[in-house]
C-alpha cells in the first residue's frame, strides 16, 4: 500500500505556543462574558456551594466511619434541612407578625412613627422657624419629600420583586445536596493543574486554610446566634418591666447584623431605642435609656471579650492579633475588610508556618529542645 507523507506544518513551535495562548485568552474572555450574562443566578449557587463547603467536614467524618459519600450526604443534608425548617417554623410566624406591626406603625394616619414625624415637623415650624417658612426652604423640603417618596416606592417595588424571586430558593436544597457530593472530587480535579513537585505541599496548605475558614465561619455563626439570643432575652426582660414591642424582630436583627462590625451594633441600638421610646407602656424615657445602654454593653462585651477568644481559638490566633486584624482590615477596606481580616490573618499565619516552621515552635518547647541538646553534649563530653 502506498504511503502518503503529509507536508511539514507551516507553523513553528513558537507560533503554536502563541496560538495556544491566544486561544486560552479568548476562551477566558468568553467565560467572563458568560458569567456576566448569568450574574443574577450566581449568588444562589454561591450560597449553595458555600453551605455545602461548611457541611463537607461532617460528611467526611461519616465516610471515615464507613458511610458512602452518598449515604453521608443524605444524613448530613437531612439533619441540616430538618433543623433549618424547624427554626423557620418556630421563628417565622412571630417574626412576620412583628414586622407587619412595625410596617403599619410607619403608615398614616395612626402609625406611631408617622405621628412622631408629624410632631417633629410641627415642633420645627413652631419653635425653630416661628411659623415663617422661607419659600426656598419650603420648595427644598417639598423636593426632598418627593425624592424620599420615590425612593421608598422603589424600595417597596424591589421588595415585592424580591418576594417573587424567593421562589427560586426552592432549588437551593437541591444545589446543596448535589454540591456536597462533588466537593471532594472537584477539589481533586483542581489539584491536577498544580505542578507535581508542589502538589502535595500546596494541597495540605489549601486544606488547612479551608478548614480554618470553615471553623471561622462556624464560630461566627455561633457568635451571631449567641448575640441574638442574649439580646432577645434582655429585651424580653425589658418588655416585662416596661411593655415594649418588637422584641423578637430587634433580637434577630441584632444577631443577623452582628457580623458587620460597628454598623450592626449601632443599627440594633438605634432600632431598640426607637422601639422603646415609641412603644413602651411605662416610663418611655427610662426604658429607652435602659435598652440602648443594655444593647451597647452586650455588643461591646461580645466585641472585646467573647469574639476575640472564640474566633481566635477557631483560627488559631491570639485575641490581640484578632483585634489588630479587624482594625487593620477596617482601615484598609471598610466593613468588607473587617469581615475578611481574621480568615486572611489565619491563612497568612499558616503560610508563614509552612515557610518558617522553626519560628513558630512554642517557646517552652524550644527551651526544652535547647536543654536536651546541652544535656546530650555534656554526656558526650562536648560541652567541656
């Protein structure tokens, strides 16, 4: 049979490499364009994978005890789903009732906060402006009120559209379940891109950093739950003494916003003080002072005493290092920097421990090692 010889390729090896690079760049641009087009659904999948990432250690433990990956996933997901549904059924009805009452208090003609705003306007006109409002100021107030009305209307429309979009959360449990099954295989596939000589060391480092971030997030969830519980109990006591409303709503607000340093505590304190002043049945001024001081003390106690120890213990950092990291992150990147500071500091510590292991040996162990070395030298006669 006659053999046909193909002519040599017109492309040189260097040109082939450049073609590959151009192809990779075009592919990367297409991926970025695709992700930009579907950006509206990405947060849902991000949340699902993040929850699966937090639950993955539990599935791994069940695998170590003889469960299959699917069996461990079913057990962990079932427990998580039942706990989430139970908490929702227990907390959502009273929370919705209090939120409905809170919204109605802003509406005319008899809402507490609506009447409070009218009183403030009358006070300004009577005492400050002496019932003589300059025309330019009246026009400015009218424009501000119109813009405020448009803003509130837009927020209301956004809330309605968000409520209709909540139906997409039906698929969130399915995302979590299937993500739990592919977390470990996906991690192994990603390790294929790492050079072989660095694969094992880098895989161990990434695994430790992942465990650190998981412990940090779980520790912060515990803190947020504890803050919400303590503030709800404190406000319940205030309700028993003074008769205030919106106890559960403010307590959940305090726990949910505690992860936002400073701003969360300030928002909770203002909301609690406003609710105390407008809904207290007895001694509203005293109730307002007690509520605001109590909420401030609770948040500051958790910020300076509990959070550095709990979170620092989860990520292996000294409480002073945690405080420094949070303040440095806030200085550099604001609220986002505060949230990311502690896990980043923990990851940096792990990298430094990998690069300079001797520097992170505990002082007592280092002293004992020096004593043992000196003792061995004396026994061999080398110290004389």
